[in-house]
C-alpha cells in the first residue's frame, strides 16, 4: 500500500540463483575506445565525448561513467572551490581532484596512478578505480578495445536523470531498517540552489563545542520543515506499531544512510552544517549527522545530547532511554545518554566504534 510520505516496501525473501542468473540482475554498460556511443543493457546511447586510453588506463567522461555505475545527475557535484567533482551513492562519497591523480574515497586519500583530465570542456577520469570504488565490476577486452562495467540493477539507474532539485521536485531518500526498505519524499520548499544560498549566508561558528549546540541544533529557520519531517516519522512509527527503541532506530538509520562527506570536500577545513544543509546536500561529517539526528529526535520528544570526544576528535549522538540496560552510555547530571554512531550504517543504540574506546572522557551537551 502506498503511504503518503513514508513508503514501506516489504522484502518478500531471499532468492538464490546460479551465477548466470545472478549476472542477469546486473546492469551491463559497454564503452568502446574511440566511439561516441555506448550500450547499456542492449540499448545504444550517444555521448558528447569519446573514451580514450592514456597512461595505460581507460578514460571515460565522468558523467557517463556515473550512469554506468548507477549514479544519477543529482549525485554528481562540481566543487569549484576545490576544483573537484564528487560522486555520491548510498553512503559513499568519492571526490576526484581535477588534473590530479588524487581521489578521496570518503575520507581516505587514494592515488589513482593517473590524473583526471579536462578535454574539450569535459572531465575524463580513469574508469576502473572509480567503478570498483562503488562496487561495480570492470572487464577489459583488449582485442575489441571494449570496457564492460557490471553494476547491481537494484542500486542503479541506467538512463540519465535530471537533477530533481533543478526541477523543484521533492527530494527523495531511501534506507533500510528492520528488514524493510523505507523511502521519504518531501521538502519541495525551495530548489537546492536557493537553500544553499540561504544557509551559506548564515553564520557557521565552530570555535567551541557549544557552537554546534546553540547555533545548529537550535536553528529556528528550519522549524517548519523539521516539524514536517518529524510528523512523517511519527506517522510511520504509529502505522507500524513502533515504540521507543524502534522509533530511535528508524530515525538513526535514516541519518546513517546519508553519505559521510568530510568538510574538506566543501572547500573548508571545518564547515558545520545546519540540519537542512545535511538533508539537502545530502550528507555531512560526524557532527553534521549527529546534529541532524539530535534535532529530529528532540522534536519527537526524546532527551538527547551531542557527545564530543576530546579535542573535537569525533562527535556522536546520545539518547536517554531508560529501558536500555546494556550498551555504552555517558552520564550527565545523573542522566545516562546511550551512544549512537551516526556516521555510517550498521550501528545500534549503545554500540561504540572500537576507535573511540580509547578515550576516557567525553563532553556531553544535552539539547535544551
């Protein structure tokens, strides 16, 4: 049944099949060196650029490579301040510096072994390393000068799609929780460009930990939109009989599903995002995602806090939940806040990444 704001699709079950059948579930895209056409699942499309070989690598125009690995136009971002392009898919962000061999896979710096290039007003990048970074498989036919890219169809969009924000259409988000796939469609309130201009003009202090609480969590300009999103979560939780930890999990997995994007990809050493910025981008780093989750859960009536590790090494979410009897929690004024890691998927209430266990003290900043 179609839900008005949050759509729930039941996963019927697992289907096991032979390797040949499994390959049928993959989207095959083929590029031929020197040809301005490419074939995707048997259909021929035209490009405005031609693949070539250089430095013993196949170079493809970035936008058409993005199509081949299931990335829509709306998830290909030009970063003029960094002279780079960022590709987003699910919880992964890959940024390629132009005319440089450097790419960033989330926050990991990788040498591609060959630079990206700018040819005839088009950006070309070494195809294989980018495709593999997003989980696609690449095959090279030397005789035919043909590169084949296999991408899981369930995660791919084979045809070029226009940026929904440019058409002022609602933004869409997909994530998994409790064995179901969830979707949220909303925020047709302004185009992405308008939102970016509005929030880039706002102050972005980050000198003290309290700046993150007082400026970003308590922003009043986003009240209407945050209330609408919270209403959608509350309705879905009610419709599905969710309570307590299940509601926390629904919100936490939504935030976790947004890509982790380090501030360096925004052209700043430190650029905290307001909740709407994180939703619109979509994605952010540790404090951005913790701020968003805290803002949503606070609006839903939960007692929450930002958890800062020493020297602002990391930021996470704390949630007061009296029924939780195990897991990692941090106390403030005799209130136990159970830790929630919001940067990536797979973390539940009270689970702390091993890299953070070394810290003996944290700063707990409850939202008023």
